[in-house]
C-alpha cells in the first residue's frame, strides 16, 4: 500500500493538463446541468490525487496512463510538489462547495466552483498552473522550505525554460 500513497515527482505535464481538462468538464457540467451530485467525483478525485497521485483516481489513471503520454506536444517532466499543492487547493474548493451545497444549497455552492474552473481551465488549455505559481511564491516567502522543490524556488528560471 505504501507505493500507492506516494505522489510522483516529477510528473508528466501532459497528464496534469488532461486531468485539469477533465475537472473543467465535470465542473462546467455540474454548473450548466445543475447537477451538484457531480461534486462527489470531483471531491473524491482531488482528495485521492492529493494523497496518492493518479493511482487511485479514475481520471488520474486515464490521464497518466492513456491520454497524457500520447500528447507529445505537452509531454515534459515538471516538479511534483507544486502539482500536489494544486490538487490540495482543488480538494479544499470542492469539499467547501459540497459542504455549502448540503447545508445552504446549490445556488451558493456553485460560486465556489468558479475559481476552480478558471484555474483548471488555465492549466488545461494554456499550461499555466495557478497553484504551482502560488507554491513558488510560498517558497520565496519562506512559508514552504526551498528543499521541498529546488526548481520551484526560482520562478523566473522556471518560466524561462517554458518559452
């Protein structure tokens, strides 16, 4: 079981982008079709991907083993710790939306998904990871030790390699 609870480092950017596109699809479907029940697979996915990477997530497995590796244009290794941080942010947003849905109602809960859709859309369509950028700033500000991700501590060098 120990190998299932390890988050990969590095991760394939293509797989991360495919997961983000899956998240956008489910969240937009929940909004447009007024199906708050779609929060359940979103919560599950974010929580297990935060804990164990793609190994226990159906969307994560599809992205990391089937679709992501086949998208050559997006295939490149990126640091795992900021991607895990991003998954944790998604978990917080989807759990919050679920609690609000169950206590207050869907009309309020659906607004909590808006930042998730924006961030996942940026990752999926443009390859810009909002959570990764926040993670880099947290390292620069000393909130997260630089030893967690040496590559992440130098944001300007990281973005220069993307061009």
